[in-house]
C-alpha cells in the first residue's frame, strides 16, 4: 500500500470525526477507532476503516495496532484524540473517577503511543498528534482532574518530542479552545452530578450553566477548525510544537501568560457567570 496511513482515536464524533474526514481528503488511508462502532457508519461510507477501540483496554489497543500493521504495513500518523471532561470539586470527585479520567485522557494515549512508536521507528518517519486543550495551560474551578490530565499530556508530549526526533518522528500538541462537541454537555452533567448539591452547589451550578450558555458556548468553533489545524500539523515539513485554535484559544492563553495567578483566578471566577 503506497498511501500514507493514519490512526485517529475517538473517531465517532466531534474533533475525531472531523479529523478523520480531513485526513481522507488529504489522501490518507484512515483507521478511526472508537468504542461506538455504530456511530461510524457514515465514515465507513466514505472509505474510512473503522476499529472497535477502547483506549483503556490493553487488548483492544494491541489488536488495533496489529490490524493496521497486517492490513497496511505502516502507520504514518497517530492522532490521540479520545478523551472527556469530568468535573466536580476535588473533595467530591471519587478517586475511582479521577483514575478513569487519567486512564482515558492520558494513559490510554501514552500506551497507544508506546505501541505505535516501534512501527514509526522502523519507517524512520511518523507524526504523533496529541489533542490537549487550552485546559492544559489554564485552570477552571471544578476541573482539577481534567486539567491534571491535560497538563500531564503537555509535559509528556514535550519529552516525547525530544526523544523521538532522532528517529524522524515528530510530536505535535493541539490546544483547542471552545469547540461545538459533546464535551461541554458531559462536563456540565458531571459537575452537577458530583457537586450540584452540598457546599459547592452554588458555584457548581454557575459553572454548569456557563458550559451550556454564554459566549464560549454560543460562539464555539466547529470541529472542522481543529481538523484543519491537525491537517496543517500533519503536512507541514517543520510543524510547530503547539497549535492553539478555536474560539477563545489564543486570547485565553495570552491572558494566562500576562496575568498573575490571583488576577487569573478572578478572571476564571467572572467567566462562570
């Protein structure tokens, strides 16, 4: 097979789905992985090869990489996109849920990366795209576990970039801002379930409302904005280490760099309504 080959996790919706379509248009043979195969019927109709993939399951990860190696013989691009936002106060989020957040958002991505690196090293080429968030650079109340996963992903991506450069493998971080996906609804639901009653109820309800109304919700960018950014990162000869894209991304990151911690605390508090 002469075409370049890409694997995209979380391919059943949102950024993953848009990225898969974008890479197909670039001429890639694309494998889209997700737990919900039924939601990828439309992608199959466009020539995408779909895989049942649970990033928290070792057997599932190994099977996916093995299938691609057998069928395509190579993996040129890995897009670690699978993830979700679990919100609630640090006091009230169970350690079980905290571990699950890390398993999905961080350990799943890093384990899949471990499995793909030998393939790319044999090719002496490849590109790993890690979907972080502006939440990997900033913080919001009730998002400690989510932000923890993204801060960690940012740091591990920096290390990977240095380690893999000698083998011709590039590592790029994508930092989306507000995007029209299922993420905001899931985050709003989780913060209400976890902290909607009790000592944090007032602030938790304000945050949940900010996820589903207001400027960051109403002006959120289409997932295609991130898909285009990923296409740029994949095709550039010398890609940037990081790309921030989507509504509010650059402005919020600039504010974080310029403001003191206390000033940024106040900004985050105001943004909750």
